[in-house]
């Protein structure tokens, strides 16, 4: 029998796994939907059904037209904007941090394109 417990399924791992005795905590990053309400070269403002901790750093996936990007953002503010019996809405500002030059250009081009659309 293989490590998978199934004699029909061969082992594909190169490294042996070991059971953990006691506690070994971990976390998983999950991308959750957010509504982007404002964007600038230096950051974004979003609305979500959950709050963020001030000064925390998060990875944000932004769909800038046909160019999806993942950027790091630091929470600059977070406040409740709406409360109803079934939900709470938060407005959060993120300042982009550690942007590679390529992403500075992509975001700048997107923001410039939005400016052009507003003039038409």
C-alpha cells in the first residue's frame, strides 16, 4: 500500500511527510471579492463586508481592463459605511507598497486611460 492509502494510486511525492504531534498553526490566503470605488497611481479605495486592520499589508488582485495584476497594499483607513439588519459594509483605503516598476507603469497607464474616458 502507498502513503495515499490506496494500492491503486502510486505515490507521487518526492519527500516523505511526517505526522505533527501537538499544535502547528498555519494560515491560508484567500482572495475575497471587493468593490473598488476609487483608484489612483498610489492606491485604491474599496468596499467590503469585512474590516481590515490599520497598517496591515495585503495582496490585492486588481483586474485593470485586460491586465490582471497582484499588488501589495497597506491599510491606511477602514471605517463602517453602512449597517443593516443582515450586513455591515466597510470602506478601506490601501496605499500600494513595494510596487515593481512594471506595475507602476501598468497602474499609471490604466489610471491615465480612466482620465481620458472622463473627458469624453
